[in-house]
């Protein structure tokens, strides 16, 4: 009897938790239902155009690159206007990823003329509402 009760309680808790997580995250970045699960949403961001100045390029370790010959590219973001909100720090270096979330390979960087000291135009998005990723970057062609 005790075992049946424990199994029933465990199943009930699992059902409630899965229902809550499914309901809580089905909103897009703009707060509208999107049909995809977004953890921490709905969230709002302020956008800042600017440039990413490449400060270092080094080989990625095998665990970060999935065994591919990838590179870790660090950049400083210089916004065109002062950042009024959020967790952005001008003294922090950020890591550059491709649009699919993977670290770039040498050919990817060469095709786009990315090297230490070069700059890439982009948009930084700083969270102003919600608990999603605090700072995001968008770069055309990535």
C-alpha cells in the first residue's frame, strides 16, 4: 500500500511539473504565443546598434567544438549610443558564435574578414523585462 501511494504521488508531481513547464514557456521574445518553448519568458529587450571589435582568436578545446577545428573569438562591443539599462558592461569581452550557436571555424572567419583588430557591425539586445538571456547579439551573415 505504501509503495502504491509513493508511485501515485511521484506520478502526480511529475504531471503537475511537466504541465507547468509546458505552459510557462510558450511565448516568443515579444511576449506573444509562438508555439515554441522559451525558458524565462516572456521577455523584452532594448536594441543598441554598434560594432564588435575582435580582441582575440584562439583554438577551441575539443569539448567546446565537438571535435571540430573551431576557434574561440572574443570581442568587445562598442554601442553607438549609451546603454541606459540592463547588465551590459563595456569592460567585458563576449564570445562570438555562429547563428546556429556553434563556434566558428577558420574558413568562416576568413570568408567574413574577421581577424584580431577588425570590427563587425551588429545589434546588441539588453534585457529590460523578464528572466531570459541578459545580453544577446545579432550580426548579419552569421
